């Protein structure tokens, strides 16, 4: 697989990574975990998708434990990214950016991951009760201690911005708060990577955030590059989702909105067909084309999709292909 170098720390990873969240969090609970998830991580590494993106909250904790089983055997082949800063309760999730907690969380993640060092340690969410400089300073101390190689930031995107009361709509204002935070923590310790939602049907990060990162040598991990699975073309309008699946409550995944947005999938299939590829691969190739500092991290719990996603790194879309995808209709329906 093509390799990409991201961040001031010159982190080298496969051009497409593996998002491990669906294996233990947010999607189709009846299919989570087990040996199938383990095979998926191994298949991704076999295909060159070296970046494994996890977090302590996924499970919570169980996803890091699973990734740790793989790292025990294949640490030299993997680039491990995990996150801290969110605590999961019975009915709620809260941010915790206190320096002491961050350091304890890192030690716990190292134990679960069965490794001596985390390649990329990301702040999942800033704690509104703790100055970001204090949280980031504690994370920087982990780099000095040799427990972490580089630091990353998870951007608050469209849905979270609206949930927290932001009046910024889609467009240039969507990531203003994130950029302000990034400019503050850059004064403490370099940001190597920013993770933000980016896909054919969610392009807000392209307005300011992706260019901001490019101008400063900061990498971008493109989260949800397949639009929660919709852009793969494998979902059927009205199919229904398990109660715990985030898409069961998502306005874009009602039967009506899934049907209304089928022209986007049709357009991806049309471009993909010219290359003997799939809609998912065309969607990932489009994300890859948004900059050499961009690494899409599609999530999956199935080995066959991990292998198919990794193969998208070899798909070379023409300028006409990219323009055709960019010109596809905007997604219909709220993204709240």
C-alpha cells in the first residue's frame, strides 16, 4: 500500500487505516467483538492498513484489549492510535481533561494494548472545566516520558457542534471552535494530526480545517469516510437498524432520507464502474485526493470490508472522475 507521512513528527502510515470503533461501539451490537473482529484487524494489517484507530471508551476498554491481542504478535507492523478524555457512564458520556486522569488513562491504555508506546495519542474531547493547555501539557509530558510518540486532536464536527449549542451552520464556521483550540495547544506542544469527519456527503472540514492543517504540516485522519456505511451502497432504505445502532436515531438513515440520497451512491457507482471498483472504493479514493496529508480511516468489523477498503489506495481517479464526484448532489436530511 502507498505510504503517507503525516505531522511534524513525520509519522508514516498506510494511506488508508482501520477504524476499530464498530467492533465494540455504536453499530450493530449483535455482530460486535469475537474472533471475527480479531480477523478483521489481522486482515487490515495484511493489506497494508497499518494505522489502527481505537479509543479507551470503545466498549469501554474492550476494543483496546482486542487490538492489544494483535499488537502482541504484530507490533512492528502496526501504527497504533488511541484516545483519552471521555468517560462512559450508564446513560451518559462526560469529558475529563484533568492532567492526573490523562496520565492514568494513558498507563491503562498501554496495559490493554500490550505495548510500551502509543504512536498517536488523541484528545477525544476537551473538558470545558479544564483549560486545554493543562490537558495538552499533561499529554506532552507523556511524549517526554517515552509513553507516546505524537499527539492528535479529535475535531468536533457538525453533529456535536449543534448538540453543544453552536449556531454555526455548514460551511466556514463549522470548525472555528476547533481551530481556536488547535491554535492554543500548538503553543504548548505540536499537534501532529487532527481527526475529523470527512466524506463525499460530509465535506465541511474542507472549508477551513483541512487547509489549516495542510499549511502547518498537520495530518488529517478522515473519520467516517464512508458516511456511516451509506456511501458503500450496501445499505437498503427501510432495512432498519438494531436499537443500539447510532443510525437507528439518525435523521439521514430514515427510510425516506436513505431513498432520497440514493443519487449520491449511484454517482459513486458510475465512477467506480469505469475502474472496476466499488462505490466504497470510489468514495475513499475521493477522500485520499483531498490532500497528501489526508488519511481516511474507514471503520468496519468485517475482514472482507477491511480488505476492500484497503484496496482503494490503489484506485487512481482522473481529474474528471474527481470533478464528477464533487459535483454529486448534496446530501438531503439533517446531520444532527
